[in-house]
C-alpha cells in the first residue's frame, strides 16, 4: 500500500488521511463543533459523521460514553485506530452530525432522519454545516423534524445548531430510487439510495464509457468506485464476474440492490479504494469513473490511488478503462500501467484505455 493509506495524527485528538474532507486538517465544521461543545457534558453520544474521531474523542475525554459512525470507509479506517466503539446508540442523549450538500439534498435529509431516529425523546442533536452549502435551509427542515432549534455558533461561514427532540411523530423514511436504463442493447434495473452518485439517471461519463467497453462475457471485472453498480451491472448482464468497490456505505447498498434487482451476483465491498480487497486478487478488465472532488475541493489523490489500485490488481493480460472530464491529467499515471490509448474524447469527457501485458 502507498502513502495514500497513511493516517496523520491530529492535535489534540483523532486522525486524518487522504480521501477525507480538508485532509490533512480538521473540517471547519468540526473545528466549530469543538468550540460549541466545549462547555457541554453528555452521557451517551452518537457521532454520525465522526470522520477521524476528533470531536468524539474530545467528548469521551470529558466522560461521555461515545459511539462513532461514518458512511466513508476511509473515515472508518481512521476511527478503527481511536479505540472508540463503532456503531450507533439508538436512544442517545446527544447526536452529532455534519450536514454538507456535496452528495445532494437527499443525503442531507437521510442524515437528519437518522439523527432524529437515534436521539432519545428530550435529547439533543448538534448539527454543523456550511452556510454556503445550504445549511440554513437544512436547519429549517431539521427544526420541523425535531422541534426546538437554535443556532449556537457561527464562524467563517459555518454554523452549529442545537436541536431538542420535542417532536415525537415518526417521520416517513426515505425510499431508494428505482429506475431503469438502457445501454449496450440491455436494460438494467437500478437502485440508488440517497446521495449515491448520479441517482436516477445514467450519467454522461458512464454512458460514454459503456459505449466503448469490451463485452463482459467471460471476463473477471473490477469496478473501482462503483456507485450504484451501473458499469458492473451491464457487464454482468453480458456474463462477467464482477467485484465492486465503494467508499460510501449507502452506495455499497445501492450496488448490492442493483445486482439483486437484475438477478445478478457479484462481490460488493465497502472499501477505501482497494483496502478491502486481497492483494492477490487479479482481474482482466478494470473499469473506473474516479471522483475528483473531496468535500468542496478539487483533489486528485483519490483518483490517482484508483489508478495505482488498478496496477496492483491487473492480471498479466488486462485492459484498464478510465473515463474522466477531458481536462483531468490522468494520461501520465495511466501510461505507467502499460500502452495508453485515448479511445474517445467527446462531450467534455475522455475514455482512456491501457493494455497491460
């Protein structure tokens, strides 16, 4: 494994690593949370957006009984080093969560619903976020959900709200999106939970890549950053054996359900890039549509590790396909895998292919 997976200790508590927002620093939302919670003490605490554990460890040092959770496999690798139990108190005195809009309004709504669900009656939630990313709107919705609401901290465009659970009427859960798409002469039934990339549609980059991928028949396929499983789904319909990797827990469930909806089988792993995949696993077709944003920042460290993972898991004869925005500089790292070809450059995207031999 490369330096991408190295954990960086933070002061006074917690860790960060590549792939987490604001790496190698604390997120501004967490900094403000620490300030806002300085004078508070709690019994049981669930931190739903624990990241590297800084806020949770601070509360634990003050005597709180804390459990931590995060949808990101990268964050969970940090949390595993903290010694804090990973999970959720269903009737916690206090729940903490970060509301950011990078994965869309539906994911924020999902986090708010989970915060309400695991806060006990009369308990409190502290929700933090970015004013420029819709936080004021989100807190109005959270206020309707919880009851009493107060903004208790402001700083550099960020906010922390305190919500008391006085409304005990159980809200309706968010159902996953179910939709169909057609490509390669096949129809795929897709399932996407809140905040999964390109929910409800076949995104333009994946559509372009699907036009140029070889048949999946008889192939052993690795799909890095699989989302709701669109690439693997179509290849599996053609007879491929598929392994899907995803950092986001709800995207993992989306991929599992997409395969099941089509009567397909495959291996789906909650994984920080390829950390959950055995090093001896090799594939003859590797596909990826890498992310190039972490939080609000354009960052290529995750995408570059996708390419490094492809090199680690390429069989002696393997084809690696990558689709990306046309301006992203992936040619040099891709060429290290083997003979590089630009398959197509159209509609603002490019498909790069490497023949590993």
